[in-house]
């Protein structure tokens, strides 16, 4: 569930996504944002958005519209609420936890 909750879907390109994010911020904050291409799987293009005064970050993968939210639980909640008006629930696949991680999650 956690892996699905930290993902959203955006219909559009990375630059359009950045414009939507910028519209959520005040002018001084827009000037402190970074938006850069990051390493992705072959055949994919992935971008990372971050704001210097805010912990956490948002990645968007253009080919399938996957938006991935980085950060702790509180940071992810804040960022998810920020992008909720212009994104949809993620309906794609999510990675399965490794056996070691699944055991740790089950232990609490």
C-alpha cells in the first residue's frame, strides 16, 4: 500500500508538470526550485523536482506519467496534497518488496 500511496499519475510532459508545480508556489519559492533530469531505466526519461526549503522531492517519468514522491511520511503527505489537484491515482504496477524488507515490514 505504501508504494502505491507514494505514486500518482500525470497526463502530460515533465515541463508541463513543472509549470503546474510552480503555480502552487509563491514567486520566491519558484526561484529556489530545481528541476533536473536524473538517471532512469533504458528507454525512460525521469525528472526530479525539489525545493531547497522543503525536504522530500518529486520524480516524474514522462513515458508512463508515473509521479513518485520521495521523503518521510509527513513530507510525502504534504507533496501529495500539493499535486493532487492536477494528478490522478496511480493505477500502474508497483515494485514488490524484497524478502528481507517484507520480513522487516511484517515484524513492525
